């Protein structure tokens, strides 16, 4: 038995030795006969830069999926791309690359989070070059991988966003499809977590600007504020009724505000659901504050905006939202002078402009029974292994309206999706509560379409807002909202 084993081992050793000898012979052959041939070929080739890589800290989504720092391929050479994001280009922002600069200043974040966090992202890293052999026609001959791993790997500096990159990617595809097919000028979509304010999707397609953080007239979306203020002040109740003749008189001029001779006798939930302009003009008149001569000196809905730090018209407050683009402002006039001004404010027209992210914050607070969560985009910053949690300042928590008012508003918002202006969209009808808005645009251009709401309506988890710039009708925003809601349901099985 032992003898047989020894024999097997001997055979195995001889076998290994033969392979070794064979390899040595092959190597000698290559050195003696092939190397001359290779050298000749090399003479006709040159070493060239395939790609200049600018190492930089990277962005991750909320689940740790890389948004920047992904492996890309140029001429079959794989490298890590620290600059171009896989999604959310207009959150990550742009960098400016100075090719002549060989210091850490070669790359500078000039917009978005690249600008906000440039100091963190650009620490102690120098550009480096991936070299390749090119033939006479400058085609790349060699191929392989060029990864960077040094003592201070730039990828060890990470900014973890609140964004869900899967949903962000789906939203970007969806918006692009609508831009391509319908020719909308711009579409913005904001999705956030109602309980935390964390922004899960901030998508914008149509122009290079991020329209989720540009202000637009909110149109009838503003009726949420008008109704909320009047409910809070006890001026109206859920069972209040109004009489809509379809016409109002503004500073002596008669104006048709609802079609087909008006809505007639209408309850508050019905008026909100069909967005009755005459009812909301009547409500906003109640919110005007007048002096003893009857002159309008203020308005409770506008005061509410000021209280919430949502910018006044003459002195717009730059939004504290982390992106901090130079163009990110809300505008809300602080005064109403006459009936026309009262009418316009009730309908979110005239001197009122809100960013989709602000509208989303408002609807989210109502879903959250009044508690305002400021939108956040960054979850954690990790600088070379040192973690910093980004936390909201809890003791600065504000409320938009009382819990009672929010519960009443939730009834009104649900009615919009059950029997009102958004009820035609199947998934919205089943799951959401929200408000449509069609906002007049300047210079007689097409109206902007809005839909803002939350879902599931009976246990709010998400707040979502869609704006379609020059989208003609709010229903076009509802359709996009409905499509995105279908997508979210596929990802979040808890909702069904
Ligand atoms: Zn009406």
C-alpha cells in the first residue's frame, strides 16, 4: 500500500518537473528568437497618454452605490472616473479642469456639490496619466487596467448622499422620455422621505439648469396655503359652502374665473378638488388684513410664507438647501394692494414664485401632520476614514400648521385624487393625496403644470412634486407623477 503511494508521488514529481523544463525552454526560445522581432515592431510605435485621470473624493448614494468613481473604459483600458457621475449630474455639478496645472488645483468644482465640497473632494491628489502603446495610426495596441491604489486613495474620501441612485436613474429616464416625446421645455421631479426630509430623487431634464431649484409660479398649488391659513384661523371649515357663479369682480372689472357658468353651490372639499378659483378668491379675501379705512395692509397667507422663511419678493431669501446654486431663490411678495392682487395671490400667480423643492417641503410638512423637515441631500461625509454625520438641527423644528389643520388639508388633498383634477390617473387615484396647479407664464407662453402630493395617502411615506415648465396643463404633470409612482411601487413593496 505504502509502496503504491510512493510510486504515485514519484510520477507526480516527474510530471511537475517536465512542465517546469518546458516553461524554461519556451522562455529561452522567446528571448533568443522573438525579442528582435518585437523590438522592430516597437520602433514603429510610440508611448502615448491614453487618459489623464484626476483623482478626487467620490460620491455614493444612500445605499453605498458609487455615483462617481466608477470604472470606465477607453480603448480597452479601464480606469476610475472621478469626474463624471453615473446619475444626478445636476446635483453633483460640474468641475473645471485645467490641463496645464499639475497640482491639486487642476480640478475645481464650479457648481453643485462639487463646488460646495470642493475642499474635501480635492485633498492631496495629483493628476496622473495612463500610458498606452500606440501604432503609427495612433490606435491603442495595449490593453489592461489602470487602477489607482495608493496610501491615501482618493476614494477613501466619500460623500454619501440621501439620493437613491436607482430611483434617480429611473426618474431621469422618465423625464427625458417626456422631454423628447412631448417637447416640454423643462421637467423637474423631487421625491423625499416625509419623516426625515431626505431627498431621494432630485431630477431635472430639458435644460442644463436644475429646474428643481428654480422658482416658478406655483398656480393653484398655492391654494394649499390659502386653505390652510383660513382653516387654521377658523374662517372656514371642511363643511363650509360657497357659491361659484364663474365670475368675480376685480377692482371694478368682471372676470370669468371658472368655466361653463361656474360651479354653483359647492362645498370646500369640492371646491378644492376642482380648484374653484372663485371660492379661493373669496377665501383669500378673508385672509386680507385691512386698516380702519378698509385699505389692505397685509395678508395671512403671505405672512405665513414670511414666517416659514420663504423669500419675500423684494428681498428673496437664498434657499438654505445645500445645493446653493446662485439662481436658487423663492419669491413671495409681502404685500397685496387690491382685489386683483388678492385674486392673484389666492391662485399662486403674480408676485409669487416657488421652487419645486420648496413646494415639496410644504406638501411633506402637511403629510407629516405639520412638522417641517428641511430637505437634506447629504447623509454622511467620510474623510480618509473619519466619519461625519450630517444631522438636522432637531430643536429648530418648525410646524407649518397645527395637526388639526393638517388633518383637514389631508382630507382636501385626498379628494383631488378621488374626484378632482388628478383623479383620472389610476395609481395617483389609488395611492396619493395632492394638488394640481396650472400657472400662468409671462409673455403669453404656455402655462406651467404642477402636481405635488404624498403617498400612501393614509400613511404618508413619500412626498413628490412634479413641475412641467410650459407643460400647458397640470394634468401633464399628473401623468408624469403617475408614471413615477408606478416605478416607486416596484421598488417599495411595503406600499402595496
Ligand atoms: Zn368655481
